[in-house]
């Protein structure tokens, strides 16, 4: 713990103007704490994983308890180049009304620089400790307190996909459901500010995939009457099948995957991968700092694909596919790596 943690809380009105944005920085899991106005801000949401020159990798399971995020656990997950980890990456813990997240960066100086990197906006009545100009090191914990606010946790569903797999052991025209589909679950942590019983604003602090959806798998028979029944459905195991998109983001990704010359099976692999990572939410934000559909860490990495990286599905998908192509070659290879190591 930093020796400055014992300092008294300092009202932010002494440090900044009412609607002062502490910059739109590189925080992958951005928290937008709006100045009073009653607008719902959800610049951060959901599941995932990745980092600063830590690119894409999944640590959902390591950080599923947003109240206990360990720097050592994060570093262990990133060692030996996992996720393109950078040796000089720093993890600064920020606690907002008792709920914590990590802000990832490489050149932190003061508390203010951490909040800038984390894209954290403060109201002039918020209180922060240590003060904004306090120098930080990795052991520093920054605490922000907002009056008349409470942390609430809600769950939302993630729709499952239907995957068709050709099966040469079934008669042509036969369809058989081999796996029943099941929606996934996203856990969303919100900071709710009230005036009496009236809700003034709801800000999403973090959102991660608690349970990934289970695809409904349908085997479609291709066996002809004259074919030998001894042939195996090796194509089923070698090919993940054809997946029907269930959202606009998935439809965008499907077109991009095919345009790159990748296969329908690669798209199925991508659906599996990003269902696990983010539930295909553009505002998905893991307490670790990972952000967006591909869970870039920090999310600002995606600015290379477009300035609207925080909310635009096309921008995020473009960045994610470029990353996959450069590191693994295809989504199928990335998915296979994720299954083996739980990061990509």
C-alpha cells in the first residue's frame, strides 16, 4: 500500500470544475462517472481480457470476482509473452464505492494520470484519496467515493447461436439436434446514484460473461443411400460447422470473415471465441481492464482501427480480426489456442 493512503479524502471541487473530464484515455474497461445530469452512461460493460502491450487474451475466470483482482494473478497470466504482455505495464487498483477494477498503463505519474488512462470522469462532489496530484506506484490504491450512490449487480442474457454441421453418418435430409442451445449470462455491476427514491443516473462499472452461451448444434445428414455406413463423420470434427448470426455485430463479423477468404467454420470459431470473451458487446469491460468485443487491453489499442473504438462494432471487429490474423492466422487457430490456454 502507498504511504499516502492515509491521507484524508479531498473534495474534487478543489481540484476540478463541475463537468471536468479527466480525459478520454486508454482505459480498456472505461467507467464513465457522469457529472450530474441524469444521463445513463455505459461506456463500460462486460467480460474479458487483454492488455497494453498485452493484447488479446482471456482472463475471465481469473477475475470473475470483481472484488478481488490480484496483480500477481494478472502478471502470472501474462508472463512469457502471453497476450503480447509488456514488461513495463503497470496495474493500478481503483476502488469506486467499494467496487474495484484495474487500470492498465505504462507511464503513470499521478493519481490524475491513472484516472485519465482509465477514462474515469468525476463529479465535483466526489471524493478521492490520495489527492489527484499524488504520485503513484503500482502498490497504490485509488479510492473514489460518491455520495447517495450504491453498487448494484444485475444479470443479463446472451443469446446462443445455432450451428449446422454436415454429418455423413446421417441420411441425406435428416436433421438431428445433438446439443441443445442455452443462453449465456452476463453479470453487470452498476453504480446507481439516487436522490431519495429517484434514480438520477446509472453507470456501468464492469460487465463480464459469467456463463458463456451454449450453441445449439444441429447435424445435417449428407449420407447417400449407396454410401457405406462405415464412413465416419470426420468432417464434423474437422469442421466446426456453419453458424447463423444472432446480432448485427455478428452479421458484420461474418461478412468480414468471408471477405478475408476465411471459412464458415472460421466464423463459427470466432462466434465461440467472442461469446466467451465479451458476449459480442461493444461496451464489454472486465475488471482486469479488457474492453470491447475482442477484449483489447487496453481498449485504446483499437484506436488504430478507428477513433470510435469505444462504441463502434465495425471498428472493434476490424481490430480484432487484424489481431487474430497477425497472431494466429485464422479464428479457428485462435479458438483452439483459447481452448487450450484460456487466453488468445
